[in-house]
C-alpha cells in the first residue's frame, strides 16, 4: 500500500518537475499566442529583444519584447529595469533579455491584453548602436538618375522655345 | 461596334497620368526633408531614388503626350485607375530599397495597402524600420485617404472640367462645395485641422504613458494618419497593443469614427449644423449597424467566456468592431487570437462589420452605410406597399444633408455596388480556399482586403503565395475605387484589342 502511494507521489512529482522544466525553457511568442489557454495564469519564461520605449508607469513599467516573430508586452517593476540600457529601433539592437513571470491570455488588470507579469529579468546579450554607413551603390544610383533627370528637364526646356518660334 | 481608342485618347490619359506621377514624386520631398532632419542618410537615398524615377517618368509622359484637351469621362476614369497602380509601383520603390520587404511585389503590396488605406502589411522586422520609411508608410495612407487625384487636383491642377471626372473616378461622387477644386481643398483643410488636434492629443498621451517626447509625437502623427484615414498601419509591430493604454485606445476610436464620417457631414458640423449628425441616414445606419454587430460579437464572446470581465469584453470587442467597421484595421489583440479564441459567430460579426464600412465621401472603403441605409429604406417601402391598401401612395424619403425622395435609380445603384462588393469578398475567399485556408479565415482576410480594412487573422504574411498577394492587391485597388473606373479601364483595354 505504502509502495503504491510512493509510486503515485513519485509520478506526481515527476509530472510537475517535467511541467516545471518545460515552462522553465523560454517559450516562443508563437507558442504563447497559439496555446494561450494552456499557459494562462501559469509561470512562463520568455526571451526576446527589448524594443521601442520603456514606458514607466509609477512603480511598474511596460516593456515590449520581440523574439523575432511577435512582440509581447511585459509588465515589470521599474526597479528591475536598471540593467536595461539599450532598446531596439532603427540603428540599434536592443538588449536581449529573459523574463520569468506569469502569463495572462486576457489580463483582467490590463484591459484583457495578452501579457506577462514578470517577477525577474536577466540580461542575456547587451544591445548596441549600429553604425550607419553610407550605401555607396545607392549614392551612385542617385547621381546617375540625377543626370538623367537633368537631361530630360533640359530637353523639355530646349524644345519649348523651338516650338514657340 | 466597339471603337478602338484614338491616339488623342492615349495622349490625354498619358498627359494627366504624367501630372499625377509628378505629384506623387513630389510628395517624397517630405520624407527626404524628414530623413535629413533626423539624420537617416540611407533612407534619404531611397527616397531620392524614388523621387528621381517618378519625376523622370512624369516629365517624359507630360512631354510626349502633351495635349491641351480636357478629359472626357472615359479618359478620366482610366487616368484614375491607372494612377493608383502607378502610385503603388512608385511608392514601393523606397520601401523595397529599405531591405525590409522580401520582394518588390511585397513592397508594392504594402504601398497599395497604404494608398488604399487598407493596412494589411508584409513588412519584415517593423520594429527596426527607419523613422523615414515609417513616416512614408503612414503618409501614403494620408494621401490615399484623401484620394491620390485629390492631391493633384488640390495642388497641381487649376480648374478644369476634367477634374470632376477624376474626382468621381476616385469613388467620391459627392461635391461638398460647388467647385470640385474647392471641395478637394476643403477635404484637406478638415484633414489638417484634425491632424494638428489628433497628433497633439496622441503625443501628449504618449508622454503621459511613458514614451520619450519625440517618439510620442512622431508615433502620434503616424497613428493619427492611419486612424483618421482609416488605414491601419502602425509604427510598431504590435499595432495599438504596443501602447498598453486605455486613453490611447479611446483617442484612436474617436479618430477612426471621425474618419468614417462623410466629409459633407464634417462640413455641416463645421457650419454649426450639429443636428445633421442625428438626422443623417449615414450616421444613423452606422450607429445601428455598430450596435447590432457589437451585440452579436459580445453575445458570442460572453457565451464562450473568452474574457474574464464584462468591461474587458467591452474594451476588446468594441475596439475590434469599431476598427473593422470604420475600415481602419488597428488591433489590440494578435491576429492568431481571432481564430484561436473568438468563436465563429464573433468572427462572422466582425466580417459583417468590415464588409459594411463607413460613409461615402469619407476615407473608408467597403459597401458604405449610405447604400445600406438606402437598401433598408427600399425594403421598408416594399413591405409598406404590401401592407397598405393598393391605392395608397407610398413615398419613402431619407435625410442626407437634405431630404431626398427615394427613387428606383438610387436603389438600383446601391444594390449593384453592394452586389459587386459581395462578389469580390467571396471571390477573394475562393482564392484563399485554393491555397488550403479554411473558408471563414479566407473570407475574413478577403473581406478585410476588399473592404480596405486591414484586420488580419494571420493569412497575410510575407510567405504567402504570390497569387494570393496579387489577389489581395487587386481587391484593395478595386474596393477603394468602387469598381467603376476599373470596369472602364478593362473596357478601354478590350476596345484597344477588339475595337475598329
């Protein structure tokens, strides 16, 4: 009898350990959106690039994190964001971070938004500003087309007085 | 006997098309100036290439096809339909050069979507797109919302009778002021006043919700252009969900509704005739249809327990319905959630909202509330005829700026256009079915494209087949121009091949 109970408890522990392990792996945004009901109100780990603005709202802040497929909103304590210095936009790669928190399919606190209430954040790869180098091929095309445009304009100007005569 | 178009026809079409191409090219000066201001050099080069190609084509066309003749109806319609195709092709050049679109076809898709104020997009990595390209994406919505030809009429054409033919060709049969050029300028005046107010409201809200001031006002401007012109592009990949703000949602709802109102109604309101908004058949129909469609959607969402609270249900359901009904396409949920979570009935409700659209002479697409109102009135009239004694004279009238008696010609015209829209919705859905998508998904995306809405259930993506992309582009084009000028263009080509 005790053996049976032990086996059952072991099975339950293994099941939850497996669930724990599977949820501890960063989930993709596609998976979270597609299986939103499965992960609703459950702890998840999500990794992605911080994009756009960090929007501070008092004690908390909103960050949006993109894993390349979709961007998800993450509600997090402002104090935890001290290490986030670079956000993604044109000309910059944002910090790649991993957050752990509770996933909400339709968050009642935030008007039904699909979001994650994060309890912790970990910087994986620091973002950086990207150097904007002049694209010489495009520059050359601009000059060639400018030449053609001038030629067309001159031809129009030349032909007009001739017609007037 | 079909008459083959004469050389003079082609010259007139070429000449006015050239003028419009020059106008489209010159609008690229704005992103170039902006690129210099924000120090985005490579994006500036993309737009320089775009403007140069446009000006070269425009100048050559106006020179080769020079004519002093005015446009006739056929020529005016052909110019308009071709203008939109050419605008998409030229507007796509800077987009494609940015490297964010997989192919030139994808860039053309987005340019057509922008000009037609649809909002479906194939852009990749939107969150890293330059500010200049983002401005252009929204600017083409602003231009397309007023009408590409309106731009040319307002700034590059001085009073000619052909102007009205092009104006009508752009699905704007109503003149607000006696002169069509003055009408075009009034539309711009309304748009610019709302642009200033809307951008200010969104910019200040943006600062309050924690955005940097420059981003708040830049994105406020972009969102305004997409909302008022019922376009639906957004500067960030999450659409309105990015902002996580109820205030932002309220402001965009107001702007979307304003964009869905007839410019003639705006004129009445500006002139102090506030009563018009309550009496006008379009605003009444819009109100009733929103109420009906939202009841269906809310009932379905509530039945399946999609949202935990009534307020949340209202916020999500109402926003998507207003966005769909006004033809905007902003989303506060992910495309996958439509089919993953909302039940079929809620989706059918959303499809109905998208299919109906806003007012005529507004920035929306789709069937439009005036036509739905007229069809409903005609239906009531017929029911009355059956119920009342045979000798009774049944007269039905409606109020649209003034009282108008309903006649068979109006009903026939409304029914024909409605039928054409329904056919195009179903045809697009059939193409979606061909590529293995379920019927409801296909109908949703097809209606969204043809009604120039932009809500997506996930079919529209850069990996979708080229034929499906082309189908949606054709739908956006035909839906925006309301068929007449496109039928004329087809007729023109048939006459060219078969005529004598």
